[in-house]
C-alpha cells in the first residue's frame, strides 16, 4: 500500500484534448475528478501535434512569401531576400505551446480537478498507481476514463532516433532548432505532407516517398490533384509506388525501391517517418483489463463505455478518425454521461482538415463513399478559377464540391480544396448537422467576395441550376431501404 491514496468519482488517464476537456467538464459538474499525465498538460495536440505544426506551417508560409519575391512580380512586388533563424522560429512556436498548456493547467486548477503528473499504471478498473516525482500515489476511483491517445508508427529498419538521431518522428521534427539541408519524408499522409511542405518552404530540399499510388490516399484524386500540382510548383519531389528500404548514415542517403523493384539513393540529412499513428492501448496495465478491442483500438459504444462497467475510453485510443476535435467532443460527452445525463454520440459528421497547400476540407460523404453505400446522389463542383475572392487572393487553384441525395436534396457531404479554406469547415459541418438541403445552401445569402460563394455555386450545380458554371453531374442509383 502506498503512502498517498486518493479517492475520487472519476480518474482520467491522459490530458490531451479528450482527457483535459473531460476533466474540466467533470469537475464543473461537481464530480471529484483526478487527471493524470506523464507529460505536459494538453497531450499530443497542444505539445507535439496540431498547434506546433500549424505554427511552423504559418512561419514557413510567411517566409516563402517574402523569400520568393520573383513569384510576386505580377503583383508589382519586388524586394530583398529574407533570412531565417530557425531557432527563433522554434522559440516562437514553443511560446505558443507554453501559453496554451499553461492555460489548460490553469483551467483544470480553477475547475477544482486534482492534477497528478506521472506515469499511470492501471491496476484494475477502479485502481490506478501513479509514479509521481514525490513517489507512488494510488488513485481509487468509481469511474475510469482512458484517454491515452496514440503514438507514431515506426518502420523497423528506420527506428525513431536511429542513425545518430537522423530518423525523426513528427514529435522530434517539431523540436528541431536547425534546418537540415535535405529531408526525406516517408509517408504522404496529412502529417507528412503538412510538415514536408513547411520545411520545403523554409528552404529545405524535401523528397516525399509514398508506397501507395497517390498522396493523401484517404482522399480522392479530385481533391488531391491541386495539392500534387502545388507540391511540384514549390519544388518538392514526390515518389509514389515507392518504399524506403534502408538508410546509409555515413553517406546520408536513403535507399528507396520502386514498384518495378528498381532501387535508387536519395540524399537525406534527416528522414522523417510519418506512416501513421496507432492507439496507445497496450502497456500501463491496460492489457490487464477485460476490454473488447476493435483492432488495436479500445471498442466503445455511443456513450464512450467500454466492455467493462465503469471504464470509459475517448480520443485516439478509440481509433479513427484520430482527430483532436473528435477527442474533445467525446470528452464532453463522457463527462455528461458520468454526470448522469442520457447523452449519446449523435454526430452526423466529424470534419477533416488537411493543412496542406492548398488546404483540404472534407465533411461527410464524398461522391465515392456515397456510391459505395448505394446512395443515389447529385454532385456539383465549382472551380476557384471562377471565384473573385480566389482571384484577388492570387490563389485560383482548387474547388468546392457538394454531394446531396438526389431524391430530397439532403446535403450529405461537402469537400473544398483551396488556399485558406480550413475556416469553412465548421460552417459546413453545421449545415449537415442541421439537415440542410441544397436549397438551404443556395438560398442562404453568401457574402461577396468570399471563397464560400464557391460552395453556393457548387450547390446550385448539384440542384441543376448552375449560375456561373457548367451543368452538374448526376449519379442515379436505387436508394437502399
Ligand atoms: P493525446 O493528445 O495523444 O493525449 C494523450 C495523453 O495521454 C498524452 O499527454 C500522454 O502523455 C498521456 N498518457 C498516455 N499514457 C499515459 C500513462 N500511462 N500515464 C500518464 N499519461 C499517459 N488533429 C486534428 O484534429 N487537427 C490537426 O491539425 C492535427 N494535427 C496533428 C499534427 C501532428 C504532427 C500530430 C502528431 C497529430 C495531429 N493531430 C491533429 C492529431 C491530434 O493531435 C490527436 O488526434 C489528439 O491529440 C488526440 O487527443 P487524445 O486526447 O486522444 O490524446
């Protein structure tokens, strides 16, 4: 028996956007709440994920804009070449992280949640031992919430930190204070492309190696084509159907193998491996619980309950989509369930945003997904090439696409690819959550000149009344019962 023992209503392991929000809401509801994390408050998202990556992306964008004045000559802009002090960039990014994680600490404190810093080992569904700097604290709880998040997947022959630290994960690449001359990104998912693009814009020679036959394999070609074009335009090399087979540290070369078996070597001072993330659902005693699993994720129901009474799970540890805002929504939900409400997970959509260049927003069904589910749809698209705001931003690449049921025009999905379209995501999710039809979109007055007008134009096309563009495509299939 340890010296310190705490009794509580709810203990939450993990303080990412899932865990800390659950703790806040539980404490606000008057539950005796303990939150445990071995790292700084805020989890992956605030410390080594969403926030620092977007800060570096922004700095890179500003630097590239200033550095490539020759590309702005058609706007009448010319200027001298700027330099980058990446240690200062990194310090600016760290300042943002510190402000946000300090804010989480403060919020938890003022809500009255007990904060324990240390590694948690789950003894059973009611008991957790926490290895704190002051010794072991035992937490005895009525309810346990597992919010341990996820971890980056390693490639066995390219271990993180291997080859004298040359092999980087998304965590360690964000901790760099010096820019490498050459960087190879293995894996063209959103994390690899976001970070690779940023480093390219900071002047690094970047090659992306992807074993699939397209970048962002999760998205269809209509959405990825503008991104591919831009990657080429900024001088990034993308090798598709190619695997990373080995690294020669002395020569600073990564060997890659193409689909036809041909091998070649690419210069790589550093190798960033971004081949996916896996739920952190093993170790720390989690395995000793009688939990039903869904692959490597903890299976949950629509109230975030696991197969064990009194044990809940939220966020990345429960599997895809591994996104911060899903974790947060689950955190709020689980707190309400623990506080005694009858809330259930009833979201229609979880918006997805790629902060690539251009950005991609996807909310709800794509045409392919609707077709696969046998839903008869109408689809409208509108190119930013015909949008006044896109022209005035000097970024006419990309498009908006609206997918709706053909029988009643219920909007099932909207995808947008374009510069700075991420801010459109919430409004699109709202439309679908509220059951908007194409007519709701088209009859809403969209402000001019904005990128959002492309969505209204795409909806008009889908409804068969294009205003400024060609006729919409219509897919006719029987609607399932
Ligand atoms: P996490 O944020 O992973 O937090 C889990 C916490 O649990 C950690 O702090 C960890 O220390 C703690 N923990 C684990 N085990 C123990 C233990 N045994 N004892 C004590 N503490 C423990 N998502 C988006 O929605 N938008 C983005 O733009 C985005 N960008 C990303 C960029 C990068 C580079 C990365 C890596 C991820 C990004 N994500 C993004 C994903 C997002 O970060 C995750 O979906 C989100 O953080 C998941 O939240 P969570 O609460 O489930 O877990």
